[in-house]
């Protein structure tokens, strides 16, 4: 049976201290048919760099 793809969207603004727990929880579950999108709202706390370095499978959309 086919399991549909699910998209998780995380909206982030200076949330570096929360990202490790959030992302590791999502990627450590037993179900993996999902994509993860993080929308960053102009953070200045290295959130975007952390996600790009540690979780390259996350789609990151940055405020320009």
C-alpha cells in the first residue's frame, strides 16, 4: 500500500536552540515518507547555516 508524502513546514526566526531537538525527532521516527521545509524569517543566530550543515535533506527557504 502506498503511503502519501507529507510535508512538514517549520517557520523559524532565531530558533537555533530548538532546531536540533525538533529535527532529530522528526528524522528519528520510524516513518520516513516525508519532506521537511524550513522557512527562515531573517534569523541572525546561525539557524540557516546549522540546518544546511547538519540536515542537508531539509529544504531551506530564506528571506532575502
